[in-house]
């Protein structure tokens, strides 16, 4: 299983800060598609992804137990 | 000592500065980011900052590491606040010490620019007529490949 984390406007759109689902074997792009299909209000087009707290490309493959976070463009500072 | 922190409590500037005091330093620069009332004429009532805390600390550490590679002898400490902040409150404090002053200024500027690129922290602006997460709608920074390019990470 994988813990999928949402922040900022994505959390508002999904309605919760995380969901559990099995994404092992999927690429980041495939997971994005799956999430977009499930939550119509969620647009992941310009959203970065982190796997286990490191930025990951759309081609990267997710493994069982990986924590996947969707990172909207940041606005700290 | 924790040189890189996300804080739910108000930041004590002196504590951040004290972390970079070193005998080799000839300069310490301090950047203090504060909550501005007016942005393009629009009045902010207050802000809420949110962080992906564990990753944010890692990315602050990465920025510190990048600085140490570029400016020899630098020490770096960064604390970023989260939660509700009112106008004039301190959102971030960056302290950099180096042997010579020019490096301390440059490295400190580098740190704040990098924070705005790679550290997972978001602010929600609250106005009289609404609220909005900043960073998503403006799309001033988009990552077409899903993550920062090498140049985004290294410049």
C-alpha cells in the first residue's frame, strides 16, 4: 500500500490530507491520471511529485510502501 | 543543534543568528521575511503557512549544503514559521556567516530564492472578500516534467 499526501489547494480539492491506495508498479504519471479520474476537482498538471520526500519525475516507478506527495508550486519565504 | 527548522511558534531572531556564530566569520547577514499588508493594492488580513514538514526540513538542509559548496567557510541557519501569521509577523529568518561580507550577502540572497523554488511550504492569503492558496493560480513557476529541472535545482 501507499500513502498519498495532498497539500494546500490539492488537499482542499480532495477533501482530506492523505489517502491509502496501492500504487506499486505504477509510474508517477499513471498515479496522477488515476487520482485525476477519481477526484474531478484535482488538476495535477503543474504539480510536482515527491517520493519518500525527494522530487520525482513523471516516469519514476512507485514501489510498495513509498510515500507519494503531490507538491503544488511552493509559496514559502 | 537544529540548523534548519519549521516552527509553529514565533521565531526568535537572535536564536537563529547565534547558530552561525563562528570564530572564522567576519560577517553575519540576517534575512527576515515579514508578512506584508498590501500586494498589488490588495489588502491582506492574515496568512496561513503550511508545510510538508519532514520534506521541508530536508530541502532547507539541501539549500544549506548548496551554500557551503559555493561559498567556502559559510555557516547557515534557517527557520520558517507555519500556522497563522498576522501583518508584520516574521515568516522566515535566514542567518549566514562567512569569512568575508560579500559572500554573506550573496549566500543569504541565494537561500531565500531557493526557498521559493524547492521547499514545500505554501501560504494561504486571507482577504476581506475571500481566501486563496498562493502559488497555484499564478503559475509563475510551472514544472512541465513534473519536477524542477536540473537548472532549477542548481542555479
